[in-house]
C-alpha cells in the first residue's frame, strides 16, 4: 500500500498543476513510501523521492520537430498524458510540476540551448532536492535505430554535447538515469549537424510518435518501480522491435 509522509508546515508538496511563478515555490520536502505486502524484504519499505525529468533540445520554432529535439517531445508527451502543465520559467527552463501516481515530479525543458542544458538541470535538482538517481535525462541518440528506446541507470555522454554539459553541472557525475531516443545515423557522408537539425521523414515520424507513446509507459514504470525486471524487459523488447523473424 502507499502511505504519504507529511511535510513540515513551511514546505509544500507538489500540486498536480500550478500557476505560481517560480519565486513562490518552496523547496520540495515530500515523499511517498510504498509498503509492499510481499514477504521479500527487498520489496518492502520502498521510499519514493521526487523525480526531475528533463528533455534536451533547442528552444524556438526553428528547431521544432527536428531530430535533436526529440527530448523536448518526450517531455511534451509526458505532460500531455499526465496532465502536467508546463507553464513556469525557472532556472532557464520551462517547467511543470505534478506527479506520476503518488510520486512527485518536475518536468523540464531547458531554454538556454542544447549545449548549456546543465545550467538548468543543476540548479533545479538542487532547488527541489532531487537525488542524482532520480534525475532522468531524455535525449536523442544516433547509436540507436530510429524510434528505438533505451533506459539506463547511468552512462557517459557519448559525445552528446547536451549530456556532457549536464554532467559538468553535476560535478562530473554520470550515475543518473537516461532515456535515449534513437534517431539513427546520418546517411552516406551527410554532415552530422545538418542531420541533427533535419526533420523526420514520414516513416521516421511514425516510428518516433510510437516511441514517444512507449516512452511514457517506460517512464511511468521507472518512476513507480525503479530499475526492475520490467525495465530490463522493456530494453530487450526495444532492441529487437524492428527485427523481422
């Protein structure tokens, strides 16, 4: 069962949606403990702390729908499905505050351009007291086929400048979760930058749209259950999703 542990009176829990300005927010001090009826001690006394879910991308209509902005699209999809309104600017990011189930979350889309994403992630994590293990970064990944997802508990930056900058603003730490969204590799000798700022073909767009729907379910599973066998099975299914038997 789920039991809420109350916060001190001078601190506020996350509302489902908010219209407050950033300066009115108090630092988060709210947690939910999930107590399982299982006899396995590993499944009891789980404590759910807040999550900061950040999508990487570039602000402005010029970049809307491009390969490099699928991290933004993932945040938009979670916002839509969970009814969390992105309506506040804080720490150079567009944010929304709400929850998945009983777990408080902050959704964020940094607005200082991809290569400066850490300028939002570091301060937001500190302000809302989000532990490193609950900072989930969603971003484009060229090493994965278009529309294939992968969730990992940690990793390097893989030459992704946005991820690299975030790591720099987290004291060089790399042990935070990632949701990588495959966009494939540039064809032939196409310039990488031109590829990243290109929009998807109709077929690729359908694959990405399907991946975003699957990504919402994967994020829900991660937030509510952590890195369990469900995430392992999700990754395995994604790996072979376009392989024909």
